[in-house]
C-alpha cells in the first residue's frame, strides 16, 4: 500500500500537532510514538494513564432476530449467553480451527451486538461475517466512529470525572452512555494489562474528547510502540504474529476463548481439532520466555532446547520496560513448556539462555470486582 | 568528526577511528535498551555491520564507516546502553577501528555537509 492510499483516523491532525512519529499500520497513518518515546510512554501508562488512538480497529453492529446465535457459527465464544452490559473475547475461526481474527463482542444496549475487530483484518472479517449471517442478521460497519483507549491505574479516576457510570463498571463490562455531550460506548477493558477503558465515540467528536482527556495532567498520549510492549508484558497475543490461520486458540494459550457451552456442544468450526487440543493432544503450545542474556529475541528468532536443537520460533519479542529485561512469546512442542526450565533463543546466530516463565510477564491489574 | 548518510560518525586520531552514531540517529532510534559491540580483532569492511543497537521496538545495524581492525570496543554500553542516547557523539561510541584505508575518509561528509544532508530528510 502506498503512502497516498493510507487512511487517516479522526485524530490524525492531533497526532501530528503533538509531534507524533506517524507510521503505516493496518492501512492507516498511526502514531508509533510521541515526543517522549516508547520507553517513557510505556512506563507512564503503567504508573498513570495513557490515551491511545485505536480508531484503525473495526467497529460494527450485528443486528437481527438472534445475531448472537448466527455469529456463533463463526466464533468460539458463548455469545447467546452474553448478558446485557457485558463484553466477551472470542476468535473468528476457520474450518480447521485456526484463527482468522480475534475480537471483542459486547451488549452495551439493546441494539444487537457491538463488535471490535483488528484493523488489518476488518475488511475480510466483515465479508466472512456478512456471508455467514446472510438472511439472519446484518453487519453494519460503524465507519463514523473513533475508538480511544484510556489505560493505566489512573484511568478510572480520570474517566469518572467525565463518565460517573464508568466507576461502577468492572473488567469486561460494557455500557452505552451519554457523555462529553454525545453518545459513547465504553467497556472496562484494554490491551495493556492495566485497568482502563475502551471508548467508542462519534468521529466528529473524537478530537474534542481526545483533547479534553489530555487536559488532565495524569493523561498522556501513547503510541502504538508502547501499546505493543505493554500487551507483550501482559501476555496478550497479537493477531498476525502470535496467532494466525494455522494457530488455534488453544495453542495460543487462550482456552477461555472457547466457551464452556460451546465445548460441550462441539458446535464450532474446527471442533475436531480444538476438542482434541482441549483434551491435551497438542503439537505445539505458546511458551513465555525470559531472555537471560544477550540481545532481545524478536519475532522470527529460533527457539532451541538446552542442547541447541531448534524446537520452535519466537512470534513476539522485545524489551519489557516494566519487566526490566528482554521477553518473548513463541511456540514449542508442549514437553518443552515447563516453567523454570532453560531453553535457548538464537539471535543473529548466537544461542542465548532463556527461561520458561508464566504469563503474564508483569502482573495484570484488571478490576474484577468493586 | 566525519559522517555517513547512515548517520554514523568517525573521529580519527592517528590511524585509529572512533565510531558512533549521530545525535540524529539516537533520537530517531529512541531509548536504546541493548547494544552489541564487535569483538576486538574483528576486521570490518566499510559499509559492513559493525555493531547492533536495539530500542524497545527494533534492532538496527550500525555500519562501519571505514575499513579496518577493531582494536577496542565500548564494553560499558553492555551495562549502560542508555549512554547512546545521553551522549551519542561522546561516551556512546561503539568501537575503535585501526584504519587500513585512510583514503575512505575522503568520501565522508564533514559536519556542515551532514547538517545539510539532514535538512533534506
């Protein structure tokens, strides 16, 4: 995609004015960092509140007699059992149980389902969803909405000043509210491991709301660079890297993506494979590695056993600013995924010691009860 | 001090060139979290990878602005990679290279030419 074809979010001008470094991402001009840089932005989010523009992500409504039932043909979650005011994670599956995308679905109100999918996948997702739902339910792309994420330990007090109802929500609650003088959809969730909210607003109001939130001295704009290091420390997989059409949600370490009722019914795509994997028959699993020496192991680096035999690959890796060292996610045969054991990562031809650790790398701070 | 279009600098004393990256390059990289310096005794050709510098986000090669033998490496960067950001054109040097073709220096930019080059980016 050439530079000219890249789209702009409603916050493009605000990013440029703030001195952001803009990069192509998912077909959009997106801020990878602002003036403070990735490291400081990461740490600010862990200590205060970071404001992210994630308007490249796809927002849509599914409407019909029973859109949840229709949607369950494609996804792993129990969405018929999704209660009003709640949000739930799922993966969009192919026939082999691989992941076409991962997504969030919410019932913020009585207007069907509200879904949020990855920006780079959204056109394909909507096509697949529209085909599967044809005659039963409709997909309406909400092209006129922006999506902000406010994340960090001070996100809740900051947002409560504008949206008092937000304080009464817990992790994965969803609500439709009137705030900032307009209609807003919020969920208490995010992609950093911190407490926080994702906030869907009309595009025409986005810059005003963005600037209003930034007026609070506890809030700074944070780029996609820090979003990536934050999610990596939180042990959250990134679609297209840690998950793709060959990887199942079980291999990716996301078994909760497959709802209990769905497991019992076995009525989802790829149920043969995923059912076996849930019973323990896995060829590979996600491994979480702390790199004990040398350079950070990044995507594509080979993983070897203690004797140096290659057993897998890193799918996401880098330096964890809050962790204080290099960390990586990769895939290995299950017998190697033993917490505390030593493996190696091969960086620029050199084997370096790494230790299998638990996920998340940095404790998550979701507010599960008030 | 002389400069390359890849944003390395060299400072020559006698027949030894000290090599680092420019303040512009350090700013572009962002916070440096890891540096891999070359082993002493390694011979490098002009334009070959001499060192690796890593930010939170990515790894970047540092290319040798001149050919020669590495006679000293800045091992302090192992514990203090942030020196590359704090003092890119001083304490953040990567290696000292004994020149085997001093004429290579003639093709490098002086500071005025480098500043003018930055203006075109």
